C-alpha cells in the first residue's frame, strides 16, 4: 500500500506561497515591489510623516437591491482639497483685483490665465457667444490643474489618476457640450443633425453612428487625462524601483536624477493636460454653435 502524502502545515504552505510570489535569497532581503504602486491606488487612509490616518467610513445607502458606499476615499479627499484651494485662490485674487486697479503678485498671475482662457480658448472656438461660458472653462482648467499638481507633493495623491474622476469630469463636459448645442441650434435642429443630412433610408445606419460620435468625444477626454496622469507616476515609480533591484546605495543617485527630471516634466504635463481638456471641451462646444463651428473651420 502506498504511503500517504504528508500534509504541509499551514505556516509552511504560507511560506512557500510567499516565496513563490516574492522570490529572494532566503535571508529576508526580498522586496515587495507592489508597495511602490500604493501611491497610485485609492484607499481609505491618508499618509502623513508620523503615520497613517484612516478616513471614517459612512454606512452604505440601500436603494432597493442596490447598495451604494458613499464613504470618502483618499482621491475623494484630495478632490475636496482641490475644490477648497480653487475657491480660496479665486476669492483671494478677486479681492485683490478689486482693491487695486493694476493687479500684482498672485492676482496678476491669475489674470494671465483668465485672459488666456477667455481670448485663446473660449472666444477663439465659440466666437462672441462663448464669453458666457468662460466661467465654466476657467473652473474646469483650474480644478483639473490643482488636482494634477496635488500628486506631486509628498504624501499627496492625484485624483485625476483615478478613471472615475476623469469619467465624472468628462460627463460634465458631455452635458455642457449637448446643452450648448441645443441652446444654439434649437432642439429640432439638434435632433435633425443626427441624421447626417442623408436620405431617409440611410437613417438606420447614420443615426447610431452619430449617437456613438456624441459619446466618443467625452470618452477621449476621460481616457486621455487618466492615461497621461497615470503614465507619469508609473515612470517615476519604475525608475525608483531600480534602486531596490540594484540594492546598492552607489547606484541610487542615477535613478534619483532621472526622477527629478521626470518630476519637472510632470509639472509641465499637469499644466498641459489641464489646458488640453479645457481646449477640447471648448472646441466641442463650439462645433455645436453655428458661429463657433464656422470659426473653427
């Protein structure tokens, strides 16, 4: 009779599994590289120099068979931080501009961005009618910019590195694009453009294509912002990972220098992606306006 196969104790099985996932030399110097990606993950903990603080959770909301968890996460927390910073900065700049005819310092810097968004983004793509949408475009630009920059600070996080946040921003842009088009053209003309101006017997083909085209614009806005803000952090974390692979302090200055260069590039990318999102939103809004569409073409 064959001898029974001895069972592996739970502790030994766990050790074998850990060794298979995190191979090392058996002396305890293996490193779990997944910890490097924790900076990009969403969680319910905030990191501080002295430790971590767990964000209090709210009880889930039950709507029929649907359960909604409305608890605040790290990305949501920094999203609120970005909103507060935007309101404080805007009110501070407005107060300083009212007191002085010629703004200086921070108010002067804000005026540069305001004038640029007004002249080069809103008016250039929507014509004179676009002046009424300047507040929306300014809010979009500064809100995305602040969220992009928050992840570059120690113990911070980038909410725009979360696809749920970029999807929400793209959804707001989608509503504004359709609302502007309906306001400029009228509901009847807006629905008529879904036919593409072709013969009625081609409508079953053209209408689904036109409807799909309405959603491809915000989808592109969502994915572009998410991918660009996530890619930069992955590059930085990958370069830092070479330090742990080499396991030598003499090799550390080389990746650190590259990380500093990429970090400077990330500052530029933060401004660039905020501008691109705002510019494309204005372009799509202008395409729905007869005057704006003519000026764009």
